[in-house]
């Protein structure tokens, strides 16, 4: 919802600076001031104890509460995959705060992003193949094919940017929609948990 897009670490810091959330045991928890501007949703993941992992989803109205940035955003946003600040905000039980780790074995096209699915991972998550995922996303105009024949790639549509980002696994960075390298880089669509509503 931000123009230009910002990475999770910076947004979390700005929410904290505005007094809308606080960090407790490596988890971002909404404060009393922030509660009216968000909701807690089930991510579909579970803690070791079986308790569902929850994620904070902020309403667009929260943008008015954030202090404006003084610097210009870069065209591409590097992401440190080892940084805990980049993890999605979680809300779980007091006795069991660690989510179940993902399988360490990497498969082709697996990006190991905790809060985004690649097209392959989305298919695995819903129990269908990549082709089914592509057909549904194209039907709902979330992604589009650019290029001719097999020489091309999928890009997010204008609607698709509401549900994901373009991620380059070779450079481990996200591209925003204004990036001039969207078609020339290895960036691929990655989609957040909201995309699951199209597969029910």
C-alpha cells in the first residue's frame, strides 16, 4: 500500500516509532494505540505445540499515523534473509513462541521467504501443481505472461501488486513496480497469504 514500497524491517520500525506496536520475545505485538488499525489473522502455520501462528495485518488507515520518511526509497530493496527484523510479525502463546521451522532441504524455485509463496510453493501449499496455480492467477488477472512463446516470464499485474512483490532469488532482493529491471532481471512473482482466497 506504500508508494514507493518499503521493506518489512523499515515498516515495522516506523510502526514502533509511532507507538502502534512493540516487540516482545521477537514478536511484534500491537499496542492499545495500534489495535484499532489492525487485525490478527491465522497464517496457516503452527507452533510446535500445535497453537496456530497468527500474523498482524494492518489496515490502510494506519498509513496516516506513520511519520513521513525523509529519504527517498531505492529502486530495489535488499533483504537480509537472516535478519529477524525481516520476519513476519507473529502473535502466539506465551509458552511457545517459536514457529515450526520450514524444511531445510531446498527445492528448485524455493526462495525460503517466510511470508511469501513462490508459484511452486503456493501449489504445494494448496496441494495442486504449478500449472493450476498459474491458470487461477491468470484468470483473476494477478499475473500476466510477458514475452513470446517460452522466452518470457510472469509479472504481477496492477491488481497483482496488491497481493505480492517481484523477488529476485539470485540477488536476494525485492523489486518494486517502478523498477526498470523487472523484465531483465531474474525477478519472479511471490505472493502473500491473502492470495489463498482465490483458491477456496
